C-alpha cells in the first residue's frame, strides 16, 4: 500500500481528508468537513507547501504535574 492523502465525503456529504502512512495507518485527519471538493484539495495543497517549514510548538501544560 502506498501512503498519502485520501479525500472522501462523510455521511453528511461534506468533504474531508485523511493521511495514511505506507503501512496504511491514519496519522492525520481533517477536523471539519467542507462543502466543496476543491476546498479540501486547497487545504491539502496548503499543507503540502507549508508543512516542511512549520515550527514544532510544544503546547504541553507543564503546570499540571505528571501525567495521570
């Protein structure tokens, strides 16, 4: 299996994406559906253009203490 972006319509007929690894694991999904297939393709295009340069931000709340 080859990994990559998949686009699909959900049960509400909204367009979404998911990203699969080469092993078929889903590692990213769109958090909201969009009305047009072209809109979800634009989101994927944006991710492909910008993800490699995106900084990693650790937003862990260190004031909460050890994990429970």
